């Protein structure tokens, strides 16, 4: 992991500069987060932290944790569900957009 993304101690400043959590205050658009509870790359605790920070700053975020999945949906029924969630979220956001008037 160190060779792939960096060492948490040695490369702390670089990692924080590249981390999405650093830029939460700049987020302006609503966000849908779909998290696989078994994801070894983006662990649930990191998504929890991101969602909590967005909400604490008054941002709009929908959060869904799929207890069966990891880094992406692999089961057909979950792929269908996740795709439906994304479509519904986009439809709601686009219909509520000033551009839709």
C-alpha cells in the first residue's frame, strides 16, 4: 500500500492535500455516497467521516451502505439497486435544478 498511495506518516502532508475530506467546505453540489461495507480500498469509516463532515457543514448528502458489497456492486440485484439509486438521485437533483425551470 505504501508504494501505491504513500506512507501515512512519511507522506502525511501530500496525502492530506489529495484527500477529498480536505475540500469538504468547497462542496456545493448534492452528493450521493454508496458504500460497500466490505470495501478494502475505501473503508466504511472513511465514508462515515466524509458524510458526517458534509452534514456538519450543512451540505446535502445521501448515504447508503450495502452490507453485502465491497468496492463496487457485484451481485446482479445490487447492481440494479445501485443504478436505480443513482438514476433517482440524478433525476431529483436535475428536476430541482434552476436549469429545469
